[in-house]
C-alpha cells in the first residue's frame, strides 16, 4: 500500500432508516460491534494487518499509528469512532497460531447517542466523496434476499476434550490449586456445531444483538459472539472496564424467588473469592497508567438472558506517560490476560491451562473490538462466541473459573449455560 489512508465522515442525522444497527446487519461479511442498537458496522476492506506472537498488540499498534500518522481526514463530527477506524481481533495466547488482526473497512456506519454517521476509508489513491459515501451506505444497507431454505440438519459434538476428560482436567486443576501452585485457573472447552444447510453469519449476529442487548455483539471475520465483559474502553483520558467472575445459570434460579441470585453469588465465599481475584488482577495492571482509579466496593448482579454474574465496573483517569495518554492497544497489552479469563499467577495459570485444555484457544477470550485514529476504542473479551470454520461449521468455546472448592460437574453445567447464547443463535435447542 503506497497511498495514504483517506477518511471522510458525514453526519446521517438522528433518524436511522433501519431503526438500530442490529437491523442493518444484512451483509454476511459485515464487521460488527453493537450494544443496545448502537456502535459500528464495517463493510468491505481497505487495509488489513495480521500478526502472531507475544508482541502482537505492540506490532498492531505500531502499524495503526503509521497508517493514521499521514492520513488525510475530513471529520466534522470528531466523536469517538468517527474518522479512521479499525476492527480488531487478537489471539488469547502469545503462543497461538491464530493470526491476530486489524481490519480497516471501506465503509463504517455508526450510531452514538441516537445520532448516526458514516465514514468512507480509502487506501488506493482515490478520494472519498460525500456523494459516493451516501451511495455506498445505501448499497450496503439494502436488505438482501433472505435465505429461507428448509431441511438443513444441525448436529453438535464434542471438541478437543469430551465431557468426562474435561471434568478430569477440572479436578486436576483443583489439585494444583490445593497444592499451592496457583490461586485460580480458568479452564475452557469447545464444542462443534455443524449445519449442512450453511451457517448464516448475518442472521447469527442479528439474533445475538436482539437477545443480548446489554452485551457487546462482535463480528470480526469468522469470530462472532456477544460478550458481557469489557476489557478496556477508552474515551479521551477516561478508561473503563467491566469485570465478571461468578456465574449462576438462570435455569437454576427458576422458581427460587426474589433475591436468589444475590444469595447464591454475593453470599458465596467461593464466588466472592473468585471475583475478588479478577478485580485485583485488572486494577493492579491498570494502576500504573492511571492518575485516579475507582472500582465498586461491592459487586453487583448482572442479569443476562442465560446467566447471572457477579460484576464490577472499574473507572480510571489515564495519566500522561512520556507526554502521551496510553492508547487502547497499549492498555490491552498491559491488561491481557486478566485473572477472569486465565487465572493467577498469570504465567503459572497460562502454562497449566494449555496443558489441561489440550487446545489452542485461538481468539476465544482474547481482546476483540475497535479503535479510532484519535486514541479512542473499546476492546471486550471474546466470550460467549464461536469461530466459524468454513460455511457449515462453528466451534464454540466456554470457560469457568476454577478455585479451591470447585466441583467438576457444576463447572461442566456452567459451560453449557455459557454456550447457550451461541447455540440459540445457531438454532440449536438444548
């Protein structure tokens, strides 16, 4: 790529023709970041950067800085997410063979606080124009003929480890914890869904956005899902995160009366201990970048359609380091992986989970989100999701925090509760 990045943003006003962004997911390959109907959709591709290894965040940040350094930008709005923007998905592990990536679309459509805009991005020497941008938006948002084919056959099977072997891995993790090697371990497993009629990626994303409005629905290439956990959100000098640890299947709470989730989660020493480890992991890593840091004294109960979680929100005012406010990817590099998705101590937990899980997590539990050219961005943790492997196969992942006192059968049941959002979106009844 020899031509500079060019970006033109236009205001689409307060009336979005399709209601909210979820209704606009009509293109199967659309890049997606949506919560409560707002966020960003990306169409086409202007540029892409891929990387593997331990320095994936640093190398991606360097590429993005270089791309935007000499960019020619016309952006009268100057809101977070306007102007140059890239969607990103990163491998969980530094040893993963999965290619972490930043993808710069040709067209971005966004909504923020009820106001819509669109950005055209070019890297081929052509200059964006408002007329061309509006025509492209109309083209990308035009509804496609729906696929109403009947007769497809859905199957679900175990992934790398079957249920019994995974429960044995949980029991082994508990033994390592009791021996004093580590305090917490997050163990994941995978299942595979096959649909011989083809998996409609756009419909999967629309279903997730409709059913899980309080989650961040993401779609970057083959990675799709709806995460309730925000690793880091940066707007100017303010950073925020949402930490989850402690889970109760809503089906277990049916008929139990009001206050059941509070009693089971907030009243459980095991759940509180797991949650406290996750909070301390994040705040310890974020503190060196912060002038002020605040976290909830008490976790709250986050209610989702499939589960209840113990949740805490963390807010920080970022400090200038060497004359600059830390970028989203610099913070991601410092924060990932947290104890909520790996364990603690991090290095010991990471080595042990690779041994016990016997799989490459790929992008599961890795950072996923977006960043713009002004230092704003949002990266959630890629949970409640799947990797689409070809047109007919989806590999789903779910994990559980293992501490002293964890029971393998209960942890297995928790994984099925966490698989539920993707299973429902794929049309699997279980």
